[in-house]
C-alpha cells in the first residue's frame, strides 16, 4: 500500500509538470513530467496508468513516437484488451502513416465494451478504411 501511495504522489507531481508544460508551452516541464511518470511506474510497475500517461505525453507533447510506442506495446503485451493503450497506439500509428496498424488497433478497441472514445474511434476507423481503399486503388 505504501508503495502505491508513494507512486501516486510522484505521479501527481508529474501531472502538475505536464499541466504547466501545456499551459506555458514549456518542453522542460514536459520532460520533468516524463521523469516523474517514469519514477512512479518504477516504484509500482503494476500501476499501468503511470506508464500509459508517460506514453501519451511522449507521443502527444514531445513527439517521441518510438519511445511512446514502447510504452503502448508493453502495456498491450501485459493486457491486449487495455483500451486506452489500444486507442493511443492507433493514434500514434495513424500519425506515423501506418494506417493498417492504426485500423487494426481501432477495430480491436471498438470490440471492447464501454470504452470512452467509441464514437471517435468509429469515425476515425471509417476514415482509415476509406483512405486505405483509395490508396490501394479502389
């Protein structure tokens, strides 16, 4: 229990750095947030939310796609039905131009019940299907 509380406190501190980085467009705050999320995850490796948030931050704010992909892949290796990791890995793949991979992750995400971004995932999957069809000539 103490390990989780300590990890949560460090994770929360990372969230504050992320917030300040977003509000002030400061890369140094985002880098600090990555360090805190990493520390929180290292303290309690069973707490996947810390690793997920690090991956999201690496992907969205810092554009370090390869590092973010490592986090998403590791989370999905532990639990292939972890919706937030599937959705964010799909968004990363789409941004990287890997449309088939993005579509596969979105389709897996859409098979999960009660996920938060079902409508967005459906819309993006439809767009990706059309894009892939056009790219393939047809």
